[in-house]
C-alpha cells in the first residue's frame, strides 16, 4: 500500500512538472494569442518630437563607441531635441577620450569616479538628463535612423510610460550558439508583441527602451534596470509596450560559454528585481499583468527544477504505466542528445539541430538556476565586463 501511495505521489509530481513545462513554453503563448484575438488595448500613436535624452552606458567600449556616436548623431530626429549622454563606468581604455572628441558636436561625457556597475551610472545620468523622454542604450547597438521617432510616437498616449524597441542581430554568424540565440529572440519577440497588445509587456531591453523622465526612480546598485524600471512603471499604473518598428542591431554572443555567463548574470539580478517590486506578482494589484510576470519570468527561470522533478516523479511512478517509462526514456535521451551536440557538426542534419536545441535548453536553464540560487543566497553580480571583450 505504501508502494501505491509513493506511485501516486510520483505520478502527481510527474504530471505537475510536465504540465508546467508545457504551459510555460506552449500554453502561455497560446493563451496570449487567444486573448489578443478577443481583447486588445491599442496604443494611441501620433507624430511628436518631445525632448529626448539618449543615455549610452559604456565600460571599455573603445572598439565600438565611435561608431555608436556617429550612428546616434545621424538619427532622424531634431538635433535640438536630442541630448546624447555617455556614462562611462570608470573605463580604463580609450573610451573617454573618444567620447570627448565628440563634445564639439554636442555629445556629453559623464565619467563615474569609481566603477560601480551600470545601474549606478544610470542613476547619475537620469539625475542630470534634461529630456522629457529618457532612452537607454548600450554602446554596441546601432539604431535605424527612424528608431527614436518610432519609439516616441507611443508617448502620445498618456497611459504609456515605457516603450521597448526591437533589438536584432546584425550579422549571420556561422555558429550553433548564434542560431539558437536567434531562435530564442524570435520566440521572445512574438510573446512581447502579444503581451503589449493586451496591456503591458514584461520588462524591457536594456539596449533600446525609453521612459517618461518623471517616472524614473533611483535604483539600488544591484537592480537590473531594464526589468525593474518597466515593472515599477506598470506598478504605478502606466503601460509598458513593445514597438517592433523601432529597431536596433547588435552582435550576438555567438558562443555558448558567453551566453551561459550572460544568462546566469541576468537571471541572478532579475530574480532580485522582480522580488523588489513584489506588487507585480499580485493580481489584486496589477490584474492580468501578474499572470504574465509569473508565466513569462518566474516560472521560466525554474524550468530545470521542473524538468528534473518530472523525471523523478516518473521514476517513483514507474510501475503505474507506460507513460512514466516513456518519460524516463525521454529525459535520459534528451540528456544524451544534448551531450552529443558537443561532438556533432554544427551544420549537420536534423539530428544536429535537435541536439543543439537541447544543449541550448539545458545550458540556459542551468545558468538560470545558478542565477536564482545565487540571488537567494544574497549574492548579486553588479559589475562585469562586456562579453565581447
């Protein structure tokens, strides 16, 4: 009888874990799609030219900062309405000198006296920014000429407090990591579009998102700005929307090791970030947006524990039926295929593509789990070097 009880518990764990994994990756997008077909909140867009401060975060960006500034000065936006401010996080290369060479063309340099991380620099920049709209950018992303205009049309709607643009990869790299990153961001773009259609999207993109200046609140140094700021704005009653026609191009990591470090760092800070704006997890405070945060962020960061729990449940319920045997075989098989991706050719057939997809799945979800564990233990990665260096 104790065996039957154990088997029943295992079956419950297996089905719960399997169901949540399917829900996060398939069920949530499907539900967004259905909702967006029966209910939408259109944004009132109008041509307008509010004053904009473009804040460019930089640390040792000598290789890319000149191109970024030339790109920024060439944007199709009234020059007297666009303030360009570069925040150097105590760079030790030629970044500051290059920025200073653009001062005669209206570019400002704000050099931080000691390295404190991106968020510390952004707090200082927003304190002196003069624009009605603050547009946050990284040094390695190049905007299309009309990107600023595309973003600010959404601020004609008084309910909009934050607008995120669409960052894309600027080149086709011949690597499995790049292929998987591209596929992931295509999936993410689809979700952000549907979230925005029904209300607000969850989070922004640190390389290309804009807010009303009066909505900015200084952040603690460990906060991840492109998640916490949009969450705070939604918690304050405004919308955070996605503008797919405001496009920027940036290089991908193009390497699984870099992607692993990047994912671990982002989730580490994002977990703490969501918990710091706890009202967005409460449907009584923010309505359907709480469901989006739980589905899009929190549960997704817990994918690996859910997969492992489902497999463990299958082991416990092994005698209950063939489904659990298939579950165990599927889990073990996925691990074997993921490991095989290391030796299979990157440009092979369907087997290579499946193996690389599974490898990417386990890689980023293991990185996410490490990020969550570090956050729960009180450790936050505030300072880092750009992965491209």
